[in-house]
């Protein structure tokens, strides 16, 4: 009976304890490379989401294995929401884990500092160095060192329903955020759509993506050149006030505060929104008759500007890269694999699902033909993408911003007070 | 000797991680700040946690979740068990159907209720408008005032069958002649419920209370699936706080300390319930 009671009591904390204790091992570095005639197996971690599908990645990998018979690749797919934690649990324990991982642009400083990823600065192919968009290179670099190769190129675009604009007598798409607001008022007044704007403003990284883009469009900064958080001043405050006012005026859908990108995409597909910011994948789905009631009505453009930042204005860098785990036993083979996946040949072959990060690729007719409107918008927007703050404790900063922005959006705090709170919380975090 | 395999499993998967976690909680162990190694800092992580308003806020939300879900689950669980205990046509079918919500994985249940609550196309809003109970769609998970209560409802929907089934099993052990005896003495249904049924159910209720309290204090997955802790942290429980410290901030020692405090909290509840159970047994 005592044993039973002890087991019950211990089990209560065991789940969490296991998770926490599992992260406590040192990271070994063992860069031994087997003989070339020996077959090696790489373990690679990807996400199961929009862009390249699981089938696409399996096909790419099969093609790689065909040319590299001594390398086999085991693929693991997780949703984006689990990717960060999967990488942390696999690489922090220093065990076999994964040889290559897909990493988001915001995790680079954190993973580099934690020693999870291999420095491959010397191995960056010349074609990547000379032909990649700067935002793609920024995605896989920190402090001038490269920890991976660019792979998925993405940013948030301005989507609008041109049919709704025509119905309202609006003859051209808005090119400033002020025009977006005035067009939204007309659409609402004429009863064409109840909430013209829909956003991804739930407590999620998606909120910071929208916010970062708007801050840049209003000429503000999140972190200044001295590394200080400056969200409580200038363009950053204008951006937040813009967000709050759009909700107060009934122009933005109140459901925005509990939506992520795919929720927003679905609302627009139902004809319940005229404007949204969203990633590349949304374009094909909005114009797919089987999934959208507004197919053929949705167009895509670079982001609108403001009086300080003219159209086309910057958007947020949402690119992702392929990196090699610091503790891999097969760094040479891992590099060959990610080198292949990020090659111009593969990027162009799968351009219909994710646009290539090579500048020259976007000029090729075969790539343009995949989605001419999308490629046109991307050719402009890819040159003007801003990074979310490149700080080691990005996850902490993002969490602080998400909560404080939501407090402002929900009216729990004034925008100024919320951002002052964010700055003081971040500063106190720096001292821990 | 026969207990050795079980003992070994407990040592490997419970005791060793618990000891390692406790050791980690006494260090400054942050994967993003390993320049000074992982020095021993005593109870500093616990002190920092206990002085963090964010931790107390998450603890308050955990108690909100725990108390509200237990109240709902017990009232409805006992009521449903009583209903299923009564004899009627199709009783076997209902008894089978009641298990379905409990059989659904928590993550799936969370995703399902997130759709039901969806402010643009959710079934709940649609249903309420259809019944003319409301004219506009509500932001069930978008308002800090309602979000946690809506998560509790989603969790209760899944867990009520567990309570109902255990209570039903206990109900079936109550001898019929006891009810007949009090009926002869002139007791009505309400009187016999409080005089006979409830005392017989006390032990099973206490056992279920222990299980559900521990589960509720550790709540994580349904929050992860439904709200991610939002809006504005209004649904972030203490287990989510520990997760955030460990996986987002990579502050291993802080996460370990938070996990230990959660374990301590569950231990306190377990001891209190065990005492209650013991007192009950001794009084018989």
C-alpha cells in the first residue's frame, strides 16, 4: 500500500520532471566522418506544413539518395508549433538526435548561442553568397557567421479582394495604410463586408510577425542599433495605435485576437474579409475554387506604406533555413544533403510551392509561370524584408510583446502603458 | 522479489529524474548563458519564482481551472451516474456512448472545441443565434474574462465520463435493501441520496478527487491546443509557465524549480486527501 501511495505521489510530478531533467546533458562534439564507401544514415527534422509538402521533401530526398547511394536519410515531420521544442529536446541532450534540422529565422541567435548548430561559414556555396536575397542570408546568419543554408523563402504579403473594391467603387488597390483604412470604412458603410480587415493577432508568433511588418511600415523599430527595446516610441507606437484603432473603429475583425494565419485565410476565403496579411501559401488557396468562395477575386501586392515609408513598404522576413546539428557524426554528408536541398535546381523545380531564394530564379519564365502575380509581388517584397529582433532571448522577447500587444488590443492597457510594460519587463529579463 | 521490476521502473523513470531535476533546480542552468557553467545557487531559483508576479498569476489561474473543473465534473458526473444507474430502455447504449468523450485524445478535444468556439464560423455561436439567445457572435476564447471558463467546459466535457463511470461503479455496490429500509422509514429520494448514496460514494469521490486534482494542477495540453496561454496570458497555468521557462527561455533550472513547485503542490493535495480518506476509514 505504501509503495502504491509513493508511486501515485511521485507520478504526479514525474511527467514534468522527466521533461525538465532531460535537457540537462552537456553537448558533445564528435565530428568523425566515416570512410566514403560506408553507408551512413542521416536523421533530418522538417515541418509538416504549407510550402513544401511531406511528399515533396520525400521526393527531393529520394533524388538526393539516388545521386548519393552511400547516404540514407530518415525524415521526421512535426508541425511548425512543435519544431522549436523538438530541436531543443533533441539537440540539448547531446544524444543521437538529428543530423540536420529545419530552423526558423528567429531561432538562429538562440540556437547558435546554445551551441546546437554547426558553423558552416566556410562552406556556403558561391551561388548562395552571390545570388541569394539578403533576407535569405540573414535567416541563417548571426554575428557574421553562418549556421545553415537558406531554404524556404517567405514573407507576409498584402492580400485584397478586388471584387469587393470594385463593388464599393474603389478603382485601385490602396498603397498606404491610411488608404486601407479609408477603403475599409467605405466597404463597411456600404455593407459589402462587416469587418474589412482580418489579422493573425492571437497570442502567437504570428502576432509579432504582423506587428513587426507594421512597425517597419510606420518607420519604427522594435530594437534599436544599441540593442535597446524601443517599442514604446516613434513608429512602433504609431503601428500599435493603428492596430488598436482599427479594432475600436470596427474595421478589423475582433476575432483577429484569437486567429492565426490559417484562420485569417479561411475568413477571407469565405468572403468575410477584404484585406489581410498572409504568407505565400495563401494565394493559391484563396484562388482555389474547391477551397474558396472568392476564387479569382483575390490579388496580392507588396505591403502598403505610410507618409514616412512609401509603397512598397517592408514586410517581415519569414524565411527558414537548413542547419547541421553540432553533434552530428556525419557533418560532411549532412552538408551535402542540405547543399542539395537548397540548390538552385531543387528550389526552381518546386517553385510552385515555395518561391526560390535565388534572385536569378525569380527572373526565369518557368518560375514566373508558376504564379505570375505572386512572383511579381515577391520580386519586389523579397528586396525589402525586415528581420524580427536578432537577439539570443528572442522567445522571451516575443512572449513579452505578444502579451503586452494583446493587452493593448483587448483594452486592458493603453497602448503606451502596454509598451512601457514591455520595455521594463524586457530590461528586467536582461538581468536574470 | 516479484516487485523488483516495478521498483526498477519507478527508480529509473521516476526517482532518478526527480533527483536530477531537483539538482538542476539548485543551479544556475541556462542554455543561453553557459559562460559561467552551471554553478550551485541554492534556493535562488525558487526565491525568484516566488517573487515573480507572473508565477503567482499562473498559479491563480491553475487554481481557477482546478476548482471550477472539479465542481463541474463532480456535480454533472454524479448526476449522470445516478441517471445511468436508473433502469430504463437503452441504458446499455447510453452507458457506452458516455465513454466517447473520454476516449478522445486531449489534443483532439482541444482542437475540436477551438472550432466549436470559433468566433467566425463556430457551432456554439451559430447554435445560440439559432435559439435567439444572442444576436451577435461572441469571442469566447478572445476575451480574458471568458477564455479560461470556456477551456474548463471543454476539459469537463472530456473528463465528466470518467467521474460518472467511477461513481456508477460505486453506485452499483450499494445494496438495494438499504434503500428499501429507509423508504419504509418514510425517507424521500432527496433524503435517501444524502443519507445513503452520498456516504456510500464518499470513498470513490475522494479517490476521483485525488486523480482529477493532480490532473488539473498539471493541465497543459488542452491549453496548448486551444489558446496557447492567451489572450494576454489569461489562460496560462503554472505547468505552461514551467514549459515556457524550459523550452522557450531554455532556462533549465528555472523550469526545474517550477516543475518541483508543481509537484509539491500536487503532493500537498494528495496528502490532504489521503488524510481525509484515512479519517473516513477510521471512523467506520
